[in-house]
């Protein structure tokens, strides 16, 4: 690996499109060179519905990232999300050939392929096959089985997959920008690389990245991914509820949510009123502040309860608790609601400290795009230990077969 490598991460979100340019150094540190954002148009619940609008916004974000970084971006690591993203754990069992007692790389690949041979919809494509652990002759928790003595090898994997057409649409839109897609990454996997440290993963933790249109999550037990997925609800749904309840335009509802709103309503005095104004400052009327907060609370709780439902069997084993990130995690009182829903410690977190001219972007809104840089760095570090064909090349070829 070179002394440093420059990567670009791209997140096409429901609320914003973000491009991050970062320099990954050999010592494991990351320096952010440039961050470009643009309001997102043409995206619904994390999925592209209008190519032209998205490409216009993407070009704006790209220019804003390239200027401070002095880097012309040609390839990106693309973050994807959407309610179609699903996951499951799978185990592949491989018995070594007679006369062989030492596990080789070929044996590991065989066990992995068996683990990947799971029943998913014919419309879906694999996004990630994340190694959880290997089991050698019944011994669990083996991380590096190659070279070990054994007869029976089991590969335990966490498999994430999504609808092929929807992922292809995102790739095609970016390629027409024109940019090459280096890899496609589920945004929760990316965000977890900078939100959760090794101890949090080892102790057991659940990270929820709540954006405008989705709440992506990934759960770790004993340092291994145990569950992941996406709830197609986010901050925009809260704003829509406010707009309907107060009979105001959506953008005004968004402003009210950010500046006036809170998830806590039961301790607000019933006679505390707030004025509702239009964009010109004209007073439309007054409402009880507790009513506004209750509207926000109900949708926020629904989002968190849907995540809990999908992680129910693992909830009792999360000693490090819940980590909230993403733009909607900035909502006042959301940590209080989360503690009530999950019954455990809740931390609101941004990305891990990074250096560079855009260090001010170390906040929850940028966890996923900065995480894409970290993901790229980890992938590059692992390359020497991968098979010559590389799983990345195989998966991208699989994904793009009919995307052109």
C-alpha cells in the first residue's frame, strides 16, 4: 500500500447529496480534504426516482468537494440504502479432503461460497458478505483459519442484499455523471466504521443512522455483526406530520421541527403556546407547544420501535447500548425517547475525529460519507489477504452485468 491514498465517498440521501474526499494514510488516520453537499432532489426514501434532478445535485456537491481538496474526482465509493435492503446470517460447512489436515485459502473460499448459497429473491443481489467468525472442529471465534490444523471448517457470515434494479439505478445514475463506482456499500456499514469503536462492537452495540427518508441500522455482538437493515422512515416523515398537523408548507414545517421542536412533550406546560408564522413572518396563529412536540414524539417513537422490532432477539446483549447518528439524531430529546424504547444507554454520536480543513464536518450528518472513506481504507488494507480474483471484482461484475 502506498504511503497515502485518496478516496471519494458519495452518499445520495433523501435530504442531501454529499461527496467527501479523504486521504487515508498508512498509519490508519484519515485526513478530510474536501466536503461538498447539495440539497437532494429526485430521491425518495433513499432511492432515486428522477435521474436528471439527482445528477444536477450531484454535480453541485462534486464541485464543492473538489474545490477545497484540489482533487478531480473520477471514482467513488457509493453508499446505498432503502427499504429493500435486507440481511441474514448464514453458515457454510466444508470438510477438508481426505489426507489434508491444514486449512488453506481454497478451503476458506469453499466454506464461504457455501455460506453465500442462501435463498434470496431472484431480483436481489449480494451487497456484502461480512465475516463473523470461523469455526474449526467446533472451536468458535477463529478469525484467521488459514494454516490451522483441522478437519471441519465452518464459515459464519452476515449477508446483506438488496433489489438488483434499484441498486443498478443508483450505479447507472452515478456513472452518467460521469463517475466510476469503485464499490457499493450499505450506508449503515459505512457509518459504523467511524461511529463505533472496537470496544463498542465487542461489548455489543446497536448503531442507528437516521436520515431524511430512512433509518439504517447495524448491530454488533461480541465484535461481530449480528443484524442490519433499513426502516423506510426518517426525518422527512416527521416534517410531513408537522405540516399536516399545523397546516403549513413542508419547508416551514422542517424549520419548525429544527428550531422549535422536541421529542419531549409530557413535561411541557399545557398553557405554553407558540406562534406559527409563514415564510414572510406573518402570524398564522398559535398552537400548544406540547401538541407540536407530541406530533414529533409519535413519529420518532414509531421509527425507533420499528428498528427494535427487527433487532428484538439481540436487544438483551448490548452492553455498550444504542448509538444514534445521522441528521435526525440532532432532534432535541430523541435520546430520551430512544432510552425509553430500548431500555438502555443511548449515545448521540458523530464520526470519529479526523483531521483536515473540514474537521467542522465531524457531526452526525456526515457519519456515512466519512465512513465510506474509512471503509475504502479498510478494503485496501485487506487486499493482500484476499484471493487473487478478489471478492470485490466478482461482486461488482455480478452487479453491473445488466446495468449498462
